[in-house]
């Protein structure tokens, strides 16, 4: 299992043809589609934020280790205490959902 969210999300992004770019201010890795930021992984890989459709975001914040993001409405942050299979599954699903929603 990965020690952080960075590795599985980097692999997911590559599979979708998306390259992450470092945010010059925070060092986080930002993911953009159609000029729209849809996900960001903190520099240490301990947390990731996703811009989700409103209904998905509402459900997501009720899951463990997840909270509303300070990035704004529709954004959720996943900061798992342990990066296990469940945390990786949620992160990958939310990354893919955010990627799809970025062009809607």
C-alpha cells in the first residue's frame, strides 16, 4: 500500500492523460482540465482536495477523514489517518469524478 495519496493519484492522472503541475505558492500538485482546477495533492501527499459535483461533495464530506475544503463550495479534502485501500479507493474515485466534472 502507498504511504501517501500522491502515488496512486499520480498513476490515476497518468491513465487519464493529465499531468500535475506544482503550485508555486504551496508546492501542492494541481490538476487542471479545460483550464479548470479539479484536484490538488498536498506536497507531502498526506491530503488531497477535489472539486466535486454538489451532490457528490455533500455525500463525500460524510465519509471518514473527509471535510469541506477551504478552496470553496463543492471542494472536499481527504486527509486519511492511514492510507489504506479504502482511502486510496475514495481518492481515486473522487479524482476521476472531479476530472469528469471539470468539463461539465
